[in-house]
């Protein structure tokens, strides 16, 4: 692994660690919300004073799902670093511009191919 690959790997691992911590915190929040809703018999669905527990649960679940998807994307990017295919578009096999990789380190396609989805 060359020096550049090593730096990319370190950055991906740092991002993965951050995302994993975020997912763990969100999972804890979601579990707490489930516990709170079990011990409460309030009719939150008709409470005009704020968001419902169901809404909060859906919102937390969506954010947690996004964090888990990001973890999978980062794991995939780490595999590509290891096998030497990181930074190469999976569709056209051209190099992915460095600017795109800085903005989206787990990018699998160049901008042109990403816009052709």
C-alpha cells in the first residue's frame, strides 16, 4: 500500500469510527424512545402540543438507517482501497476526480456516471 493509499485508508477509518459512534448513539436514543413509549399510556397521536412519539421514532429510524448505509459505503470504500480500485469509477473505469473523493470519500462513480443513474 503506497503512502497516498495509507492516508486515504486512515481518513476512511476516521469517518467510519465517527459514523459508527453516531449510529450507536442513535440506536441508544431509539431504544430509549421505545422504552419511554412502553411506560407511557398518553395519547400522543392526538396531542396538539408537539410531535408524536411515532413521528420521533420514524425520524430516528430514518437517520439511523442512513448512518448504517454510510457505514456500509465506507466499508466498501475500504475494500476498494485494499484491492487497489479506490478512486476508479465502477462504470466507466476512469479516475474519479480528487475533488469528488474529498466531498464524498465513499464515491464509487465519477460525476458523469453518477448523473446518468
